[in-house]
């Protein structure tokens, strides 16, 4: 029923399927209904950001062009340097979260947390509070009883528990529902501070690749980044995925790829070159240097290469 579909879209309870809309004579009306919900931030579009969505759309087109381009027409290397700190390592995926170390960001987050603590003195959540996956909430961290902003990943009504991701730090945990509150809109103005990222040009061991070396590779990464303010170059910004970063420790001198965290972890034998990564398409010269470091680590049986080629078929 066309009117029902438009009502659902207008209420933010559904989204347009691009291919179906393109084939439908009512495609324009469906897209208009969806735009109304986005503009009013209804339903699933509560956190919708039109500028970010437009930027993501442009990035998708850029990625498509890059992946179908001839080698001579590959994308130019990106230069976007940021001061960052790594706030969380995600062992299972080989990814991590960074905070951009700008004074305004730090001061804004500290002020927000202080205000959040004062605002959430009620002993119990409101009776009508119904946690939903994807919702931005306030969550009381299990260690230290501090309130933080979090995104609700999963609600488990049978256990009266929720899995949350702390959006300003990147860590996650499972909490009882009584440690979660609705988040007032006034606490949503500050952009979330934790940005998911991965090392550019490489893949680290994860649950589906060289899983026996996940802990070793994460320990090596932690040794290289923990407690340090680093300089990151954003090699690629995928439209739907983590930032691709090259991380440099200023204490190691000039920002050479061989001295980067990416290069050091490849040299230690805990990475393989990712030839299909968007960052590799952007900067093939840097990726080639990483490839050499990986080959040297393999030849010298360092890290995950200690017993041979972990990428070979069984």
C-alpha cells in the first residue's frame, strides 16, 4: 500500500531502498517522505546529519571510481594530519579508536561529563524508558560509577541487560538496564569523540585470520601507542567504515613510513599488506614500502611468521 509506505517513511520507521525506488513510479514521493523524516529527525533519523550524509555519498562515488580506475589513474595520496591519542583497542577486529587531541574537544568533553553527572541523579530510569538498539543514551560505567554517553548496541530484555558502546572513548560493555538513562538532547551537541580506525595499508590478525596471534599483535600495538600523543595521517576516509590511519610517534623523528606504527608492526611480523584497502589505492608508494617490511619479517620468521607462512593454504 503506497500511502502506508509513505506514512512509515514520514515517521522515520522505514528507509527507501534505492533500487526499488528507482523502479517505482512513486519513487519521487517515497524519497520526499523520507526526506521529511530526516529533516525532522524522526525515528531512525534522530541523529541524522545532512552534511555528513552528503559527504558520505560523495565518498562512495570516489571509492567506485578508484576501484575501477586504471593503475596510472589511481587516487593521489591524502595529506590530513591530526594529533590523536588511541583510547581503545578492539582485539577481535584488529581495529582501534582514537580521540582527536584538540583543546576544545578535551575541554568540551570534560564539561559535558561534569554536567551529565549532575543531571543524572535520579535513582531509577523513567518508567516509560524503553531502550532501543542504535539509541544514544547515558550509561553508568561499571568501574568508577561515572556517567558517559553511549550508543546502545543490543538490548537483551530477558536478562534486563544492554550492550553499550561508549561513544567518546570506544570501549564497550554489558550493563543492567538500571544503569542506563535516556540522554537529554542538550548532551548531543558535542560530536562523539571516539573515531573508529585501522592501520592503513595492512591487516592485523583477527578472528578470521591468524587468530592465534591476535593477542600478540594487540600487545605489540599497545606497546607502540599506549600513553602517547601521536600524529595521524588520514590516508582514507571510507564512506562506511573506520578511518585508515598512518600513526607516527613524534619522538621517533621525521614521519617516515618505516618508522610509523604501521611500519613497525609490519616489521615485527604482526601484519600483512592489504592490497585492496582504500588507503593502498590512495598511496601505493607507501603501501609498497609496507609490503617490503612484511616480506622481510616473513623471511626472518618474526612474529606470526615464526613457523612459516600463515597466509598459505592448509
